[in-house]
C-alpha cells in the first residue's frame, strides 16, 4: 500500500458510467461566464481516498476510479529551450491505475480538438496566458499538445464526465476544469526552486546524484518523485497524488508512486542538469 502522509492543503483546496463521445470538437460558445469548478459535483468531506477501494464507490462522481492515482508531470527542456530559464514546464496531469499502468484515449469525457477556443470562451484569460508560458511542447504547436493531453489523459478521468455536472453543464466545462486543476497543481510544485534550495542549479559542468535530486524534490510533498533522464540529462519529474473526492474539487494527497519502482530513467550518479540558456550566470554554476 502506498505510504500515506498528511495532505498538503496549500497544494490543493483540492465513476459515472461511460458516456458516448460527443462529436469530435463539438463545442458552442458558452452563454455565461465560466466559474472554476462551478458545476462540478459537490462531494462529502469523507469521500474515500482513491486507490484505496477495490471497487467503484457508490457515487462515482466523487471517487476517481479506476485511474485513481494522478501524476503531475513536468519537463526541463534545454534543446530547444522551452519556457522560462528559471522554471520547469508543465507536461500534464495523468491518471494512473494505482499499479503503474495507465489508461489512455478513454470515453469517460468527450474528445475535443479546439482547446484554445474553449478556454478563450470561458472568460478565463489568465489560464490561457499561463499555459502559453508554462505548458509548452518541445515540438509542434501548443494547441496540438494540449489536445493530445486532453484526449489521451483527460478523457480517462471519470469525475469529468458531463453527467457529473448536472443540469448546468455546458460542453467544454470539463476541459477548463481539467486544465485549471493541472495548472493549479503545477503552481504548488516548484521543481526549480526546490532544487536550487538544495544547491542544485543548472550547469554545463556540475553533475549530481539521483539521491541528491530525489532528496531535494521529496521536500515539496514529502513523497518520492519519479525522475526522468535522457542521455544522463535530467528532463522530467513526476509527482504522485491520490484524491479524496473529484478531480475538480477533491483533496490531493501526496503519495509515493505506485508500481513505478525502478521506472525512473536517471543513472545513480553523473546526472547533468543543463541550463536552458547559453547566457546562464556562471555564478550559479560555481555553487
């Protein structure tokens, strides 16, 4: 059983039956201003913690199942350099089946091919602006990337089913809720600052051990982080959560990654954490 620790309220103030998918990209401009999680299901405070039941909870709109562990994944892209020099970027919010396996391209929620339009129409300009700075691909367009993240992962989260929203539901509500929650969670997980606080800075010469990096990032939530490297270069971090209630309004509880022992792709030592910019200050490289 995954190690449970007290929830981090600052990180988050945080299954209905399968639906027939709406026509791909079906969306109408909403007739009202979007209220974050405004039509989301209202769940009891004692909702069960995901990954701790073997069956669906009676109210499936208040219990994430079967993909009950959520992974908030981040990139550190240097070639090409993506996002601000002093911040990691958001990769996604992925449901995991509590055992290291994961669903993809599901039918719990509709598919869409116009994520920017949906968010733009929601009268939530701050969300789209943030995504354009911090949720970026290393190839292709942001729109294509966001469509992929929604259609591959968002559609597999059962509490985002339109039937969970009640009579006030309008197509696209679930999309804005998903991206809002992903951004909200990302903002509470500052990988760059946590590494810097431990003296781990991007450098063209310095190398680090996986234990050093893991210890620094574990301070954020108290739980282990899955680290990703490519060619010995640090480029990914995955934070794991179980959820009490729905994705939209539930409480995110940090947990150790389920079923991912040894799945990280970083060597034990000699890990390079390269700067994004060639003009990176030599002061930090000497620390």
